[in-house]
C-alpha cells in the first residue's frame, strides 16, 4: 500500500510565526533590515519545506487507521487459513 504524499499542505501560518520570531529577536535599530530578512526567511523556509516529502497529520492518522484495520483483517484471514489447513491435514 502506498501512502499519498501531499507537499502542498504546509501550514503558512506556522512559517509566518517562525519568521516573525526571528525578526522580533533582531535589535530595533535594524527593523528595515529585519523586514527584508523576514521576507527572505519566509521564502527560503517555504521553498525548503515544499521540497520535503511529507504528509499532513490528517493523512497520517487516516493511513494509521487503515493499517490497523488491514492488520486485523490479515490476522482473521491467517486464522481461517490455519483452520482450513488443519481440516485438510485431518482428512
């Protein structure tokens, strides 16, 4: 089974928050530089994150549930095969 990957679902708000925190750490006298730095930081972070092969948390949770159900079904089928093999061996 292949997990669908979605690189478009990056949370822009989190990126903006990180860039703002970096900007806020810069001394007040450098605000013009800081604004330019913030814009460039957002651009670089967004570009790098979009290159990652990641899935959203929602997709991960859905795939986890699918996997659990698949494992349960596999265990049931293994038990049935074992019963059928036992019947064949008994005959």
